[in-house]
C-alpha cells in the first residue's frame, strides 16, 4: 500500500526526520489560514498516489497570494478529482540528495540506495551514470549499522559535519523501513538547506501488502479509488483492475488471468477488467460477479484451472451468482481442475455451455463482444 | 530418479491437523510420498491418516528420521515455522503460504542459506514428481496434467501451471519434476538455483519455465544457459506480454518498473541464448518438438 506524501511525512516527522512546515487543506477556503502558518513563498502539492506529479503539473511553486489562490482553485477543480493539497513552506536549497531503502529481491537483503544527484529521474541516472549511485546491502537481522550509514554519507561527498547529520538521518530512515514493513521508503529530494539542515522535500512510503495484518495505522478509503468497483474489490481482498475494454475477466490465479488478458489482446479483443477469484477467494464467486457487473462490459469470461480452488465449488458459486444477480450480459465459462466432471454437470444443469479449452473460450468471448 | 523429492524422501508435515494440512497429507501419501509424521502445537497424541502428531519439530525429529518438511502454516506464522524446521536440522522445506510478509521472506532466505538448506515457496503449490511423490497441493489425479515423463517444469504460478502443463502433456510429453518456486518477489529459491539439479537429472531431457512480467528470474536462467551451466533444451512461457506498463497485476512479483523486468526484456534475454519462448500455452509443446525433445507418449 502506497501512502500519500503527507502521510509519509507524518511518519518521517515522528521518526525525527525534518520536513518543511506544511498544512493539509481539503477546501479552497482553508488556504488563507495555511498561508498564514507556512508563509510565502510556498509550494502547493497535490496529494495523489501516481508518480511524476511535477511533470503532470500537479505541483506549483508560488510567490504570492493571488498565484496561490489560482493554483489551489485549478488543482481542486482538476479532472483527477484531487481531494487534498499539501501547502508547504518553500525551502532555501543548497544541495539535493536522493536516498531510499528497499528490498533487493535477487540477493534477499535490504538495500540502501543514495546519490548526491537528487531531485532528478533516478532511474535514468541508474542507466546513464551508474557510478553516481551508491548501493549498500543491509542485513535485516542486524539492521543498518552506524558504520554503514557513515560510510555512505562520506561516499556522498559530504563534509564531516554533514556526515554526522546524514548518517543519523539514514538510521532513522531505516527505523521507518523496519517499523512499517516497507517495500520502499524514499526521500527524493532530500534538501540540504543553506543553513545546513537536512529536510525531506518529498516522501514515499510503500507498505508491503502482505504485512497489512500487522500494519493497521493507515487504511484506504473510497476517495483513493477511481471507481466503486475497485474499492469493493479491495475490501474483499480480490485483485482487480478496471480498464475500458469489452470483456470482463473473472479468472483464477494471477498467472492464468494475465495469460487470458494476453490471449484476448492477440484475438483482437479488449479487456474491461482484470479480476482474480482464485486462491483464498475461490468461494467468493457471487461477490466477484457483482464487482464484474459494476464494470461496463459486453461479456464476462470465466477461466479457471484450480487445484485447492476446486472446480465444482467454483461452478456452484457461479451458478449461485447467476441466479442471484441475473446478469444482463452473456457469460462464457471454462472451468477445469479438481472435480471438473462435477463442475460440468452443475454448469450444464444451469443451462450454461461450459468450454474446456482456454483459447476457444477466449475466441468465443471476443466474438460475443464484437456482436458477431 | 527425480529431483528434490522421490519415493525415499521422508517427509514431516507442519500444520498437519488443519483442513488443508490433513487433506493434502492424504493425497501426498496416496501418490506414494513417505509422510512419517506431523506437527501441530498442542495436538500431540492425535493422529492424521494414522500418522503421529507432535507438539514441536524438535520432538518429531527425535522420534523420526526426517529429510524434509512440508508446511501448511498460515503466512503470518511461516517465518517461525521455517526457523523451527531449520533449527531442527531439516534441509528441504516447502511452504505454500500465500501472503508471507516481504521482510519475513528476506529473513527466511538468509536463514536457509546459513543452514545450507533449501526453502521452496511461498505462494506456490509446491513440488511434484508425477506418479512418484509430492510435497504440496497438486491434484495429481488429473491425468491430462500430471503425467510422468521427461520434461522438467519450473513455475512462478499456480493455475497457469495446470494450463501450460496440460499443453505439454497434450503434445505427447510428461513431467519429470515440477517445482513451483512461487509468485512472491522474494522466493525461497529462484529458478536459476534449481537448474543444476535438472541439468544433472538423467530423467530430465528438457526444461519448461513458466514465468511472468516482473523480477529478473527469467534473465538469470538466460545467464545460466549463456555460461553453459545449463545445457539442456529450454522453452519458456511468459504471462503478461500485453500488460499495461506500471500496472501491478496480481502477484506481487508481477510489476514492471522503469522498463526493467518487462516480458520483452525476458524474451530478448532468453532467445539470445537459444531458448524458445512460446506466445501461447499451446505452443509450448510444439516448441519442445522444434528442439527435438523426444516424446514420452
């Protein structure tokens, strides 16, 4: 789960990492008060979860009240339906640094990444000038050691006073990484101000979804989602993504669902939604279909090849869902796996024509969607 | 012969009294697996399928000569259960749990390395040598998928494995050993680490890998072929060719970031070293034919 910048900064502040003075506003009329507190010049930052906010025009540097008002108005009426703006004091910058802590999947360690060239596209720098990026593996049994934080700070080319500040900050950042079961914690840019302070200019904190059972501080709300279907799916723990094509997918397993997505594209069809109801969700056919029906699509395609997710249980669930929800669009089924003979009997009894071959099922769905 | 598990492997089941644990223990035995005993804290004295249940792994290994442990343990308890098995000296561990915390997996993998042990999973269905033995949750009775033969299969996925393996069988092949390394970003064991076992297995003539977008496991396989540490024919099927960039589709491992780990990258890496990549599941069998892999049926 990715947190908003203001949430990440809240966490940083509690951990003892400096952040610029700021006020979160949710309405235009809260701006005057915010300006009073943070002062001018200031930065108005849209609180959205997508990256590249600067390039998308979602962050504005303003010097006077009129500009602040017009930008706040522009952002609150933006097509992205921005709900929250962070009004933040502008910082006098001397230097910008990049720093993050993540997991290195290949070596299965924590990884501290730092660069003296902060504030820019770090992915680009990693390709063009890899020598400008410092990577320090962290043994999660011991955590980030002081000597590592100090070594990295020297390698960034900082002076001894700055090294002291920087290494303290890195240790605090590691505490956040550990405490929040982070996939990624990132400060880019980390400002060194003209007065020598280290201040987090931005904040990114991604909590590992598998750890949410022990990370209950932040929750998602309907506001964070583009559609009601996406939010419903989240609450049910059903992996779901909405697109704008014709065929609604209701498949089991990430690999199989992704493959069916590919096959639809090969056949010239388009996908309305990705939905997985396998694994722990295989008894949730009714809920899964309810979510699929909230998405505008022309046909629903159900493909499974289940092991633990028994075919007969899924078939029963689908028949139950059809009887309860009375879908307004055709349904193509291709249900295989444990107890598939029983599944076929159940589906046929309910008047469906079960298919057995994934490619055949995909072609059928594509032709139904095209109205052929 | 098969790799990782055969009819001689002596298996302990952690979490044997749970509904999944007891259900799959029955099927592991039915296939021919030597399951000796189980562990569930607080359930010592009970039996499952006639096998004794102990409170701790420590006690179980005292009473039985165990080679491997199969975990049917919830994700939040997996780290502890793996550590318990490692501490008892068990060198082969399979965990099917879906949803193990990322930081826990990092610690599990480091501990396994230190103990010179192998942990397969999580987020997998396990390991099976059809008609011989299995550790995991495979519907081994489905003939058109779990047919014995000479093609090794490694996979990051569950139901896609059934789909692709059915196509391998449809083309007249069978499976030597199938290993599900799992769909998590940090798996206990990576594709490339299993390749030497397939290379040295006289029953394996070729290997099929079932991968997907995200991560670098497929690129590491290409590297092994390039270094000639793996020399048998290899066919890959990769899901997510048409996935929109930057979108997380299902598996935590299946994410494209900054262009790295895309299916195109993987196809280039694999085809450059002479492996073949199937566009559709059904093509996997045909590509094995192209590489002159002898059929079993």
